[in-house]
C-alpha cells in the first residue's frame, strides 16, 4: 500500500526532530516586537502568573498554564532584546525558586530548561549568577544555553514526604536510601 501525501500515517523524515519556533521568541528578536510585547503587557501577565501560581502542586490545569508562562518568559528572555524584560519584571528569582523547590517534577524540569534559555544572553547569565546559578560559555565567550546551581543539591532536592512516597512506589529507591 502506497502512502499518499497528507496521510496522517506518513512520516516526513526531514521534519523529525525539528521544533517550530516559539512565537514570543520570534517577537523578542526585534526591537519592534519588544515594543509590541511591552504595549500588550503579555510579559508582565506571564510573570504575575508565575509568581502567583509557581508553587502549585494540586491543580493540573494551573500547573500546565504555569509551564506555558515559563516557556514564554524563557523564550523572550533568551533573546538580547528580550533579556531586559527579565530584570524589569524581576521574575528570575521566582523561576529559580520553582526549579529548586517545586515538588511537581515536570514543573521543576520546565523551570530548569527555562533557566537554560535565560542563560543564552550575557544579561541572563549575570542575573542567574545573582541567584546562585552559573552558565556555561564556549571558548569564544558565547553562552551555550545551559546552567546549573552552584549548590547542585538545590536542584536535586525533594521534600521528605515526596521521597517517602517515592520509596513506597520504587523498591530500588528504598534500597538505595536505606544504606545512607
């Protein structure tokens, strides 16, 4: 059976692994786009939502929206024209707190990746360093878009209640932590 173009079962091998550009990242590429962002107030709205709901653990819908706001803020902040928004909104501290303290691992992971986006500019690297996170640069001094906390335990920590529930689910986790 021959597959026809447009058939949902057809896989275009050339498109595998390609992620479409983020809308807000593309807006933040230009000064005109940043003017539009400022006029519409979207960055401030995203920042407010992250601050208000960043430590949510129960409501899946709110957690999903926080993740969407994180991706938007990170993509804007990853561009040289967009990085000043980070400082103006003073949002990086809230994202660091999510990465270090959230008990929702998907939210914690999203915040971690977003901090990597933020580290793609020199301004972002400087802000992250203020909160105890350091980014990597190439030998040419260009950011590689990856950062970790200076105290790695901050990223890898989970609450004792979470660890206890995990040990009940995973016997190997229980064996590892019994030896400590």
